[in-house]
């Protein structure tokens, strides 16, 4: 094997602990939602540049409630602001973890594919010599369909 981007093991005990912890964390976040790509495009987005505006608006809503219209839901705004403040540190921990998990999955997937291609090559080169390998070779071969070469029509003579 020429490629080995990652070499690690995950014990069944650790995997069970991780799954239990993630399940417990998800249970503590029952309000999480999933937006469609259309919804994501349609909503206003809070970026780093506007975060101070939101914080100042929350402070103003607390300090000067009399300036807000009767239809403005101050309590909901302050509840959302508090949730934002609490979830940002959680996201700061989870986002790099999610990114590292995705990168690790990509690397281990690549490692296993490269190794599987070596195994496939060994199966193909030994299928006539080792009983039973021909069936396995045929099963593996379906993942590599050969495309037929198109024959170009001959040019008419002028």
C-alpha cells in the first residue's frame, strides 16, 4: 500500500460512548431545525460584521423598552439573542470537530479505496490460478464498466 493518510482504531467502547454522548447532546437541543437550501437563501444572515449591531439592539431593547412598538415581540427577540449567545460557543467546538471528522472520513475512505484497488488488481491477476477467485473477480469487475469505443463513420469522399 503506497497511501496511508490515517492509521487509527476506534474501540467499540469508545464508539458507544461517543454515540451516547451525541444522542444525549441532541436530546438537550430539541429545538434544532433544518432549513432547506431555498430557506437558507431567503433569510437574513448574521455575519461577524453585524453581530455588534445585534448585541447593541438587545441592550437597547432591555434599557429602553418604551421605544419599541407595541407589535415588536421584545421577549422573543431577547430569548433569541440569549440562545444565540449560548449556541455560538457550542458551534465553536462542534464546527472544527465536524470539519475534522469529514476530513478524516475522506482520508480513510481514500486509504481504503486505494487499498481495495490493489486487492482488485491482485484478484484479477490471480483469478486463473486460485480456485474461487474467478467468481470474486466477476463480482468486483462490475464496478469498472468498460465503455465501448464509438466507431466514427467514414468520411464521404469528395
